């Protein structure tokens, strides 16, 4: 009897163990099974105009058309996708706001994460990965696009693609009075592109590893203020523009392409370019077919070419600082430009009346540029003693050279911090100098010892 009871107890315990284990395994399996994506369009359709839709963490499936006034909020763990569709979210109503969600666009080509065809739309704090465009605005006015992160999705997998196979991060056409602020954009074709879109405010954006960081085409009254561009082909390309303000931007390290510039101005009229830093680029500021602009208080540092004018006339260029550029400036077929009181670190001036301005003018000699235009092979002799000697002999048509009549004798103290080498760069310079000194002393010592 006792043996039967013990067998029964063992069987009961075994059954309970299997039941509990099965329950736990099933629960764990249920927890690891991904919940199906919810249809975002259904939530939009069920909402009333003026409602706020708060999305929980998880996946939502597009495409979705917003055709009523709505606010949609979520977190970076709220992910909206539309696999195989050209657009994830299409905004067709005024006064729509989308905040805080992630959007993934996996279709390449003319696809987009978001397209806006209405006014007063706010897109704030979005994370966008795209193989097409990030945000498109078409006939969309007075919107706010801020605090968003936009990246070409292939960059996350270290993929490589030509610029022609990418599209723009934020792209405006015929869209006016928009604010584009504090966005981070990388690895796109152009970071921010504006065409026929007037009076936009493009401020405090960070753009890197793209073609043109900021690209303006045929816009009036655009304000480009406080942006940073690094490792692009060109920091900012401003073309066919009137009455623009380009101020307090920094465009650094655009130098890996033969056509790289910090700031490119083509057919720009009656605009103000001030307080910018262009550093370490192939060309700092390039200006072509542009007139009646004012360029003042810009720091042009450590570029291969500091300033380059081509067929540009009647511009005012004053109180700029040109420091440690390989070639400070070139000007071809550019007459009537007024250069005054700029600081050129290579100027050997003379200040007789002690007013801080040199009484000897500084003229930009066009000899080298004219020579290599006719015979490009002569670039091999750049800065050679013979080339410098010939340049000093060339005095043809000197009255029409671009000339700073009153260059500054010294750098204003207020600008010293802006133009100084970074501390780590100074350290590298000292280290390199010590290495060269040590090598020189070693060679001298060995030479003397052999004798």
C-alpha cells in the first residue's frame, strides 16, 4: 500500500512539474513573440479633428494619410514603417503636428519618409532613416521642422552609394516662410535643399558627410544662421539668390573633393555674408557672377585657397581675417570690388600714422591663376621660387587688380579666440617641431661624427 502511495505522489509531482514548465515556457515564448504592427491609418480615421493621438511603443504600419487637423505623439521606440510604399506619412491638412516618433523608409528612389502638402505643419524631434528623401515640402508654408535627426539608412550598415543614388534630407519646393532649425542630417545627397522657396529661416542645423550641406536655388530673403557643416563636398551652395543673410555659420573640412568649398556663392545679389568661419576647406569662400553683396567679419582659416572671385563685381569685402591659407586670394575678371581693412597674415605693411591700418595697399596678383588656366601643367610649379619670381615681375593691368587699400596691421583682440589653433592642434605642431628638430640634430651629429 505504501509503495502504491509513493508511486502516486511521484506521478503527481511529475505532472505538476511538466505543467508549470510548459506554462513558463509558453509565457516566455509569448513575451518574445513580436506583436503585430498596428495600422496607423485606422487610428487616424477614428480620430476627430483637433484630437491628439498618443502612440504606445511598438511598430505601426503605414502608409498613412493625414487629412484632418491632428497631433500625433510617441517616443523613439514608436516606429512607423511602410515597406514597399513610396511614402510613409502624407500630410494633406493644415495645422498637423507630429512629435517624437521614429520613421523608417526602406524604399529607395523618389520615396520619402514624410511629404507635406499643407501649411502650418510642425515636425519635431523625429528620428528618420530613409533610402529616399527625409522630409519633402511641396507648396507648404509657415511650417516648423526642428530637432529632427535624418540619416541615409545605408550608413548604419557601412554601405557605400554614390550621391546620385541618394536624396535630400529636407527638401522644399515652392514653400515659403518655413523654419528649419536644430536638425542633424548626415549621409544624404543635400542636407537641406530649398528651391523657389522664399524667406525661410535655416538655423542651428548640423550637417555632415553629404554633398551640399545647405543648397539654396532661386530663393529670396533666406536666412542661413548658426549652422555647422563638416566633411561635405561643399558646406553651403547659394545660387540664384537675392537678399539672403548668411551669418554665424561654420563650414569646416570640406576638402576631399576637387570641387570642395566652404561657402559657394553663384549669382548671388544684394546679400549679407558675415561672421562666418570657413576653415580647412579646399576653397574657403568662392564667389562667381555675384554683385552688390557685403562680406564682412568672416574668418577664413587654413584653406588651400582662402577667397576666390570670378566675374564678380561691386561687392564690399571688409574686416575679414585671412590666416594660414596656402593661397590667400584670387580674383579674375572681377572689377569694382571694394576691399578695406581686412587682416591678411602675409601682408608686410607700414603704419606711419599709427591708426592700425597699413599705408601700403595689398594687391591680389592674378598671374598664377591666369597662367594655370592656359597651361594647367604649370600647377606643378606652385610656390616654387621661379613662380614667385615671375609673379613679382608681373604688373600688367595692376590698376584693375583686386586691392585692399588699407589692410589691418594686426588681428583685433576680440577675434583672437576664433582664429587660434585648437589646443590639440597646437600640441601636434609642437610635437612635429620637436621631431623635426631631433631628426635634424641627429643628421648633423652623424655627419660630423663621420668626418
